[in-house]
C-alpha cells in the first residue's frame, strides 16, 4: 500500500501559492486575445554607453524591485490567470543591435527609428517575464546612446512603471539627494470667498455634475459600442491597425513658455497643452484633406485614478493600505477635439486653449469615469475578462487618438554613472493610428508621437504641433517678435 505524506503535499501546495499571485483584471485585459499593449521607455545618454555593468544592474537592482519582473503568466486549476515566480535568465532579456561602424549621426538616427519600429511590433514572449531592454550604442543627433526598456502593460500602469524605473536611477548632481518633481495638484487662485457664494456655487456645481455625468457616460457608452469617429488623415479605422508598423517622433517645449501662456491666459498647464495638441491636429487634417478639417474626432485622455501627491517608492506601492499602490489604476476620458471656426486657426488660436479649458472643467465636474469603471467591473464579473477586453478594444478603435502624460524629475538623472540627457515613452499595440505621450524632465516637456506608417506623415504632423504652439504663444504675447526657443 502506497503511503501519502499529506503534510508534505500541503506544504508544497502552500509554497506554490506563495510563489504565485493573481493577475489584476486590467492585467488580464491587456493580455487577452484582442489586446496586447506594451510601454516603450527611452533613456537618452549624454555619454557613450558602457554595458559592462548591465547584468549586475538587472540582477541586483531592476529585477528585485518588483515580483512581476521575475514572474510569468499562467492559469491555475480554475482557469484564472496568475503570476508565477520563475528563475530569470537575464541574458534572454538583453538585446544589443549591431550596425555598421563609423557612420554619421543621421545614419544612426534612421537605424534607431527603424529599430524602434521593429521592437514596437514584436510581441514579448509569454514563456519568460514580460520585459526586455535594448542597448543602442551608436551616437544619434540627440544622444550618445539610447537605453530602451520595453515592458508589458500588464506589469503596471505608467505611474507604477515610472516608480520602478526611478528606483534604478539616481540624481546626477548628488546621488545622496532625492529626485524632486513638480507639484501634482495646484490650487485655484480665483476661488470665490464667502459662505453664500460657495454654497450657491456648490449647488450649481452639483446640478451641473449630475447632467454632465448623464451626458458623458451615455456618450462614452455609445463611443465604445456603435459610434465611430470618421476616417480622416489621422485615423484609418481599419481592423488590425495595432499590428501595423508605426513611426515614433519627438518634439520638445519649454515648461517656462507653457507656464507663461498659462499665467497670461489664467488657465492651467493642461489647458495650454491640450489646446496646442488639438489645434495641431486640426491644422494637420486641414493641410492633408481640407474638406475634413472639422471631421468628428475624439481623443481618449488617460487619467491616473490614484489619490496621490507624488511618486512613491516601490516598497510603498506594494503596501495594500497605500493609496498609490502598484498596478493598473487609470481610466479613459472621452474628449471631442474642438473644431475650427471660420478663419479661427489664424485669427484666434487662443480659442483652442479656452475650448480645452471648458471641456476639461466640464469633464472634471462629472462622475462618468466612475460609472465607466463600474461598468467594466460588472462586465468582468458576469461576462469575463475577454468580453471586457473587447469592450476596451472597441473604445480605443472607435476613437482617433490617445493622449497620456507623466511627470518626470526636475533634476538630471543618472543610470550607472551615465547622465540621462532626455527621456520619453510610447504606448504600443494600441488599435489606433495616433498615440501622443508627454513626459516632463529638467524643465522641458517631451512630446512623443506614434503614427501609423503610410497613413500619417510624421514630419508634417510634428510641424503642425510646433506651428500650433507658435501661433498660441504669439497670440498670448503679441509683442513677441520671434519664435520662442525651446
């Protein structure tokens, strides 16, 4: 008769459970049959990259900061997705492309752009942890070398992944000092004083909020199911657009110039940025196909849903009681791209800033995001993650573009004594033809634009955004005689 060691079996089962933990609902959506979304983050080095310490950094710094970086996705006996700890073969995650030596920086610009396009299209292997790094050791016109992180979005959202990345970096001028960030929230200097005024304003805001919530949630539901944006020079609307090659281009604005416009117009930085982007989009469509300059176009703005006042350490994020815990905690906000009135783009470009301000204020005074979150929870509970992922896929596909932003440090950073000259990120695998991301760093706002190859001209689109900023800046400061230097 065979003896069964029950205690040993129980112990082994407990150890196996300790080495696995559930995949979040959003993580399941992003690894479904209809969605596989990743984030590419580029660190531009001021000096040539010495990769001799790469293995040490991965083993001792990067991988230990999060259990998901040493885990793969598996299904348990109930069919639910779990993160399972595995031994990491670090060499499998390191890629160092080889190109001809001794070429010009412009030559390596093209090599880097083509390489980024290539890795953006490739799927991360499911048989190992869902991340990889690429070390581009050739000088371009922007840097002496580039370090590229590609991380699957199921590992966490931008806030979580940025917190992890910052755990690997130090302050360039003094590693013993912490990195500092611009304030996340600001107070409104024009708040009315007096109890009666506040009471009346609160009542009006409450009524307006109810109406806005009803309208916004209904519109969001339609946009995610039956109501598609028009096909335009920025939206092909084709099935499988997420599998097509993309171009990634970047441009840069001075935060000081954005703040000057903000102060002069008495709006927020977000109002200015959205006004520039929306006007730039309309100018591009107008140039490429004039009759469609006012086509119905919707931007999906990604919102961080945490109640936070700044980045937290990875250790703090893993604390269940922490408001800025690790994971995917964001929501989509549907925003209609304002239309150009007759001669408006040239005679009154500031109207786009004020239109952006109006729509952002109205959206803030709405609980539609909360109701949308509850809808996704309900779909997940009763229909499963695949159906929910399909709903999110349709939400993205039916819109014209996605806009997301991250706040970076104010001081120069360094990675293994390599000063970071610039950084930006891009979300890839999204079923849209246009994705715009923004990252602040050292007083600059870096805007990255991901565009579908063959549909959108990346250089013309970049020029349209720069042109929009110039028009808005000059309209805000008529006495300015020349283009502001970024």
